C-alpha cells in the first residue's frame, strides 16, 4: 500500500497562500481509501484555511487523531465534522469534550504511558 503524508501546518511555510503556526497538522493517506488527520495545530480556523488552499476536503477524512491539547482549534473543527471519528488522549476531559461523548473516542493507553493507534 502506498502512503502519502502532507504537512497541513507547521512552523514554516513556503506557500504564499498557507498559514504557518506553532504546532503541526499532518494528513496521512493510505492509498485512496483512508485518510487520517493527525493533530490540528493551535490556531482555530488555520487548518481549515490550509486544507482549502491545498484542496483537501474535510468530508474525505475518515479519522481525526489528537496527540495532546488543541482545545481551541479542535472545538472549532469538530463543529464542522460529519461522521468522522475523533480520537483523543484520555487526559482531555474538559467540559466541552465530556458533554459530547457521541463525537469523541479516547485512545487506549499503553503500559509505557503512550497511546496505541494500532486498533483505531
């Protein structure tokens, strides 16, 4: 299977129409059938802007995986999701997340304290 990895946001950009920001967001594509958005950066709306510039459709993404706190950017993006699954580390238990268990799944912890993405 072929994989394609696209940086949707990071500290620098060489594209005149994309936004750079502290934090990153990576689109991982496995063939034509699966797309995962890994992290969403820090600035609400920035990833959506960069996705539009790169012609990436939010509706084409299967899963969104968050590695650590991105509360502002994540809350903004979740309101635009349809049937995509959102996976979060277990420490993200803020009220806006706890109040929407239908939208969020929590990543299983490994014995070493990390998170297991193999079974999502």
